[in-house]
């Protein structure tokens, strides 16, 4: 067993993994649920859209740090095979969710601008505005599905880590 001495190994003598994992398992699912909610609520969409995307970015970064620091921790204490296998995928799932969220947010902005332009000109809704509306709806469906999957997968990864950590200690 080798001991890592990297940035993602220890902070103040404590392993980084159990510290950062709590950020990932709280922020990532909360931001993913918030994304789904703002997709369904047009009144808050324009106000909260980029804040939710920023929270998704924090959750995605935390998932990546948790995966990397988990490898450093496993060098010290041994592997939790199921948890490690599941945890390696979470940054990718979070990253895809984040990328889809950014695409959705940009489409929302373009759609709103096209609708405003048509409205200020006193013209009926333009073909571009209608196309962007349908694109936003389609991207919303895909993004909401991925966000829901990110929530589910985060729970599965977190649960497997809790089982690997606590089941041997408290029985079950």
C-alpha cells in the first residue's frame, strides 16, 4: 500500500475524500433538482437559470474531486470496490448534466431574445422564435432526464460509500 502525498490526499491531516464528498452529495442533487424545477417554472427561469448552472458546476467539480481524492484514500485504507467503481462514473454523469444544462440555458436566452424581438416589432412570433421554443422543449426533456439520473446515481454512489464505510463498523 502506497501513501499519496498529493493535493487531493490530506488536508490538515484529514483525508480530503470524506470532506468533499458531502459537498458532492448535497450540492449536485440539489442543483439537479433545481434545474428540473426551473425548467417547469418560467417565472423563475430567467432569474435563477445561471445560478442553478453555477451550482451544478460546483457539484460537478466536487464530484470530480471526490473521485480523485477517493483514489488517494483507497491507497491509504484499501479499496471499496463497488463504491470505487460507481464513484468513477459520477464526474462524467455530472459533467454531462452540466453541459446539457448550459446548452439549455443558452437556448432559453436565445429563445427569450427572439420572442422579445418579435414582440417589440409588433410582429407575430417568428419562425426562429418558434424553432427555438421547440428546441428548448426538446433539450429540456433530455436535460431533465439526465438531471434526474444524476440525482439517482449520486444517491447510489453515496449509499455504496456509506455501506463500505459503516457496515463493517456497525453491522447490519
